[in-house]
C-alpha cells in the first residue's frame, strides 16, 4: 500500500516495493497523490519500471534454485528426480551468475554444455524445471526479474515416444527368467503392470482395501496427475491379486520402488532383454487394450490419461493385427 501524508501545504505520496527503489512525489491535492501512487504500483506489477539492481546483484541462480528445491520441489511426486536435476544445475558454473547478469545467453551455454554429456530429452527436462524456477521467483517471491531467460532460448527437442513392445517370444522369455530364487513379488508385479497399465508407483501404492474383488475393480488414490481413478480388472489381473498372500500389512506390495528397480534390472539381464524398460510394460498394456477393441474413453479410464494426445504416445498397435482385422472386415 502507498503512503500518503501531508507536508505543509502539499501532499506527498510514497511507493515502496521490495526489489525496487523507493518512489515519492508531492501534489497539491490528496486525490492527485493517491492517483499517482496507484499508477506507479500498477507499473511495478506490469514490470514497466526498472528494478532495483542491488537486489538482483545480491542473489545468484544457485540461491533461487536452492530455495525452489526447499519450498516447491517437496510438493511434487517426482521430488527425488527433481532434486537430482536441480543439484546438477547448481554444480554448473551458471549457478554462480548473479540475477542481474543472467541472460538467455547464459542459459543457452548451460544447455550446450549439458548436451555434450546427456541426451536432449534430459536437458529439456532440466530446462523445464529452470524455467519454472524463474516463473515462481517472479510471480510468487516478488523478485524483480523482468523476463524469464529460459523463454529466450531454443529448447532441445523432446525424445520420440518409445515404441518397444513385447514381441515374438519376449513375454515368455521374460517370465521364464524368473526363478525360484527371484523375489516373491516380481512375477505378480509384472503381470499386473501388463494387465492393468498402472505405473510402477501406482501399483506400489494400492492397499487391500482399495481392491474390490466383487466388482473386479481397484481404486488408485496416488496418481501422477493427482486425479484418483478406479479401474476395471481383467480376469488375469483379478486371479493374480487373489493369489498374492497377505503379509500382515495393508499394502498389496509392501516393498520400495528401489527394490523393484533392482529386481527388474537383474531380471532383464537374465532374460537377455536389456533394451526393455519397465515402463514399456505400460505401453504394452495400453496397446493391448486398443487391440481388444476398447474405445479411447475406455482406455483413458484405465490408463488415467486426460489428453488423447498423450494417450496416443502410449499406443503402438501391431500392423499385422490391423491387417488381419481389415481382411476380416473385407470378407464379411
């Protein structure tokens, strides 16, 4: 709020805003002083006035990255991965740049340095975080940053969607590699991934009370997009769940994400399927649902995709099956 006070025969208006120099002016009437103060505040809100350079000189990119990691990152489901990316940025010389000296050129140099080390999609994910850091700093923390430097550069291209599916004898090869010495949860976990299309974290989060064996559904409360959903179970999925022993806990899989990761890495090496990712099983599930004849809304209900565009990235139909279907339609 501006300060309006009378000094002798005039009215003085003062506007103070963090990160900007104090502004003051005298007028013959209080109304003129208040009008001027409102105009200046609107100009500051629209970033039309130059910021106080002292505030920007004091802070570095590392300062805002660390604050973001402390205040914003913990609210996200992918907090572990985001912290790793933020620390990667903090370790780069860009982080020592003061906000007053920061430019699109600085961010572009970071982009080019990282592209020499990791693939474009990884660099893109880092820059998306950095872009949001500056937006939060401008809009929520009141830092006088006129423009987001990440919006002045070309972002690396996102990677092409993976099209890996279980083809040929992959599925049998994968499950044959599960031995008696393998973890008890490995086989049912992988079967359920293929039969339900759930993400790893979603499957790990379900509890026995979330499973309705009578209605053949399961409620997923913790999802990537924050929207709970209830999905139908295939007969194979239901039989698999019914066969899992209850181990004195309310969780269906009382294990950690890291335990699954390690068990999967060992399994795919034994199976000779090093190019197969765990997340590919979700692609496999979504593609199979379409091949079964389910509609887009029905598959979206199961997978949790809220945009058809994103759902299409997970759908990789087998041309041979489509050709077979076309033959059947033409002969009927």
